[in-house]
């Protein structure tokens, strides 16, 4: 039993790493990390309006209030610029 478990461990670790860190992100991809919760949402940054990030995730548009999240990813600089111009 232990031998089977030990042989499956590398596959399990690789699968976990693949889920935790996407292999490829688009240049407009951002990850929004909710500051008071253990929750992240990743998607394509398409704009900023009414103090909210607008992202596309699974072909659905989401509006996420900026005050609730921290932005991570390559497109966060663009998002920060839009935020600065709006404020």
C-alpha cells in the first residue's frame, strides 16, 4: 500500500502545481485576490468602471470592486493606470 502511495505522490504533486499556477497567461490576464477572504479570481482584464475591475472569466463579464481585492499579473500596471486616471 505504501509503495503505491509513494509512486503516486509525484503525479499528485505535479497535478497540484498545475492547478495552483496556470502554465500560460495572456498579456491581459490578472488575478484578483480578495484581501479578507481566501479567494482569488483570474480573468482577462477588459476595463475599469465605477471603482471596479471588469474581467472576463469563462466567457462571463465580472465586475469586482477594487476596494475588496489586490491585483496581481502583467496587466495590473494597465489596470493601475486606468484606476489613476479615473480617480
